[in-house]
């Protein structure tokens, strides 16, 4: 999921750090991002790497309290330029 403000992304989570692998039963997954009041768009979808099938059901957008941590990168964590270009980290 990505939250846009104008031409730039201000929040992003592709679940890379908690990817779904192999054959699994139905499970509940959360993506929680801060969306500023002046956000101009929200995009969401599913990425399937390799062969197989993926299904999406019962998708909701809900407002949660500030006590619920975000799962992706918010605007304070998105670098303004490329980082780790020498691949040392």
C-alpha cells in the first residue's frame, strides 16, 4: 500500500519484511500507514513473485488510534535520496 501527497509518496508498505511464502491457509494481514489529511491518493495491491495464485478478500480501510504502530515507511523514514549505494549495510 502507498499513500501519495501530490506527486510523491509519503507512506509505503509492501510487506517485504514480512512476506508471505509458500502455500498458506487464509490469514489476516494488516498494513497500517499514516495518511495525512491532504493526501491525494491511496494505492494498494498484491505482488506475486514467481508462479502460483494469490487471493484477496474482505479488504477494509479503517481509522486507528495513534497508539497503533505503522507497519511501513512513513514520511519521516523515507530517504530523500538513494542510500547504501555501496551495499555495505
